[in-house]
C-alpha cells in the first residue's frame, strides 16, 4: 500500500526512506527494477541522454565481478544516534540526530553539541550559522548552539523535505504542497516556485542544492533533475526513467543532490548508487555503487568536501577517496573536468 506523505509528520525522512520509501510504488516495481538495475550495472549501456538530447561519451566500466569504483573507503566513524542530516563548515562536520546537533572534527572527535527540535529533515551550514529544517518550520543557530531566529512554514499544509541556502535566500522543498518555497535568510516569505510540468513527489525524495549560481532540485516522480534561476525561473531539466546507468530507476529518484566543481552529484535508492553529471545533464559515471556503499535499498545521504566523498548510513559516516590505481579502469580517469575529487592519493 502506498504511504501517504502527510499522515505522520513525526516520522523522520530518513526513517521513512529506510522502512518504506523504496517500496512506495509496490514490491513488484522494486523487484523488476532491481533485476534490471543489477543487469545494467554488470552489463552497462554505453550511453545516456542529457537535456539537450546528446549522448554521453562516458561509460560505466565493468570487469570481473561487475562495476569498479574509482573511490576507496579511507576511514569511518560511528556516533551514538541515527543520523538525520549532516553538513560541513570548514574543517568541522555538523551532524543532526534526533533532537540534537553535534559538531565534530574530521577525525570524528566531538567538539560540542546542543539541543534542537524533534524531527529534523535537513541541515545546512553557511557563514557560521546552522540552518535546521523541520516539517513545518526553520530554525537558525550559531555554531555554538545559540538560537538566532526561527519561523513557521508559510502554509499550514507544508511538509518540508530539504533546503538550500544561497546568498540572502533560502529555498525549501515542500513534499505536501509539491513546490519550492523561497524565503529571505531572515525568514521573510518571497514566493512559491512551481515546476512547469508539476512536481511529482511520491515519498520524501525531494532534494535541492545550490550550484553555479542557480538551484538544482529533484522531480522524483518524473525521474528528473530540474534547474532554476535564483528568481525561480525554470532553466532546463535532465534525466529519464530507466535501469541503465545515467537514468533514474524505481518510483522516485534521485533522492539527494550535491555538486562538485560544477558537476551535479546524485544519490539514488532502490539499488543505491552515487553518480556524476555535467550541469547540462550529460552522464559522466557512477562514483559509488551499491556494493561500495554497503548494500540495502535506501539512498545514502552524502556530501563532497575537497577531495573526499562523505557518506552517512544509520549512525556511521564513511570517507571515500579517489584511488589512482582503481580509477584507471573507470571513466573517471579520462574525465576532462578539473575535479578536486581526483586529487586523492592511491590508498
């Protein structure tokens, strides 16, 4: 049975994804797409289509045992509680758990923590401030935990999912109203942003990120990434439904979005994988596949920080670094983008 998004706002987004988000469209869809995706990863198609209709010249490399990732696990550390969201601020790692925000150094040593509200949906750090998103409100804290301001959602029916902070403004995805809400960083409502074809949001997979002076968000039910100006004008979109690498499989993908050196990075559920695209939607390659990430069927939250990819799973944060030897067998080795993720060392 398909879960209703508004039935229980106390259910965290991450718990929803772990327990039922991957089967929201029914077990039969997951089973079929899982088989197709597995075949695609082992025997990948050598193309994908961007927003301009062009095909990528990159391919997902496979060898004995299937896909090979250009990244290797470098380190990991565990915390006490399940992670609801995480973010970087310089050399500090900020982690949101149930009713608490903790600040760590990059080695996983706790620096300090403070109490926050319940049901945290997302967290962003910007200019020594921490923006915490809840289903129907936003709170802003200093790095030491002082609450600076807060405001309620502009709609009584809101059920917020993800947020992006840009100079002077905040963009929030609303899974219930199926739109993006734009605020000033002081909490003033600016406008609603609608997709030209409408957002389809079957579950809490409504990611958003700021990159290259514009906003990129997922339209998960349409299996697309959409690009908007900071004024809310639609620019373009890319992505389509399908099992092949470079497409988005299942009922609703991608879940998480980030960027690196201008490239758009996505994280999917069903068969989890983290992939790289050009801003125009040309598929580059899969960076981390299900085996690299640890399996399961939920999407992994991730952040790119300098030359590393950080991935959160339950109560653990893992660090992946580019491996020169492994990368020689992947599309990453021939990529022409000046990507800081390729500046890692051979582990």
